[in-house]
C-alpha cells in the first residue's frame, strides 16, 4: 500500500486484503464469480462500518478500473461496481 506520513502517524495503520475466491477454495467449494461478489461485498460492508481512511475496489466493471476513497469515490459507487 502506498501510505504517506510520518512514521509515528502510521504506527496504527492496518492493511487488510480480501480475496473471496480464496475463502471459497478453503471451504472446498469451486470459486464462481457470483459467490465472489457476495463474499467480497459483505467483507467490504464490514470494513466500511469501521470508517476506514482509505478503501477501494478493483473490479472489471469499474470505470475507471479501480475506485478508492482516497480518489474521491464513495462506498456506494464501489458497491454498485461490485454487484453489477
């Protein structure tokens, strides 16, 4: 992650990645695009409840290809891309 600031200000930064298909594989399920959408959307909803400084999605339906809070996008915009 490209983080900026003084070392002290970054001490409590946490980077969390979510890969829904990996979760499905660990449960012995064949990953599908539909299942990934549901799992990843739920993961992002949980993250959003904790008021992240930045959060984003990279999804094929996103125009532009990625959306992030830091770039001025909203969770609502990101969610629409994810359920498209």
